[in-house]
C-alpha cells in the first residue's frame, strides 16, 4: 500500500497582527493610566481649597498663650486687650456714626470756606477735604511775627471765628506747626522743632479759651522737615511756614497720613488753590 502524500501546512503570514494588536492595546492602556493620573477631581479640589482658606482666614480662637507655671504679667494690657473689637466688622451704630462724622466734616468745610473766603482769595488760607479728614492750612504770616510763637493781634479774629465753628462739632483736631528751613537758636527756641510745637500750642490754647474741648485737641510740631516748597527761595520758605488744622472724621486712630503727608492732599477735594506737591 502506498503512503498518502502529506499536504504542506499553509504558512500564516498575518501572525504579526497579533503582536501588533497586543502592543496597541498596551499602549492605549498606558495612555489611559497617564490621563487618569493627570486629571483633577474638581469637586475634591474645591473642597480642599475651601478648607485651606477657612483654616488660614479664620480668626484664632484665643489670643493668649497657655503658660505652665507662674509668670509676672505687666499691668498694662496690650492693644488687642484694650480694643477687642479691632478688626471686627462695623456695626450699624458704627456705620451711622461714620456717616454723621463725614457729614460734620462737610458742614465744617462749608462754614469755614464761607468764613475764610477773603483769606482764601489771597492764598493765606487753604482747605483740603477727604472723607476721613479736613485740613485748614494757614500761612503763619497772618498768625505770628518772625521767630515768634505769640499770636499776633491780626490772627485773633481769624482763629476765634474758626474756633466758633469747630466747637459745635465733636471731631478730634490735630494742630500741626511747620517752619521753613532756616535754622533758629534763641533762648526760647533751640531749633525749629520747639518753634513749630510752640506755635501749634498757642493755637490750641486760643481754641480752648474759645470753647473747643481740650480733650479733642493735640499740638504737634514738625519743624522744617515736611516742606511743601523749596526752601531755597523766599516764596518757598513763606509757603513752608504754616499751621495746619487737621480735623479727623471720628477718632485719633484714623491715619490721615495714609492719604499723604500733612499739607499735601492726595485723592481729596481741594477747595481754593491746589497745594504745592513735593
């Protein structure tokens, strides 16, 4: 019996497709994993962000450090103890007082402007107004003789008229004295510091004698260190010799300096001639 001839096995030329499909599948899985790792869960991210903000913005529950053992504390409490409401939102009563104080500033400004209109035309008095303060700048040529802190007779009617207006309102008042850059050294005044402070104090005394409550006022001397003009000229020195009434909106904690140095208005309403900026 003759043996049957075996057929040759057919060679599969498409086996490479299996390996290629496996490779594509693994590559796809690799990119899916990368995408999953890089995507952000917005909900969880927002929860994390809110919790971090709440943790860092919430006021501490206690301002005191726990101390083990006995310690000696100073009699004076710190500023936070004196003013526990610092940083707290304004109450409706506080907001009402703020509105009233700003209205007082506006009314004072209008009355002083009407009373001093003649001197304002001569550039001897200037008014500047902000929502938190009112400045009345007076050139010392109408207040004092050269090198003196004694009010001249010509200054008395002017200051009494201003005092009559100010005494009707509760706003605090800083009386600030400024001089030119010429040094002074006398038996009464060792420097411009003493001269400027004495001139401010003389205005405070006159206001007190004419009905302005003493507890509302402070006398401040700046000497020659805050000029508004060039001390190299006579015109500039004349502008630098001045007394400024800084009338605050509510209390002495309001920092008028944030709006600019005394005698220089920034972001404020200027009544009369604008100030000389440094």
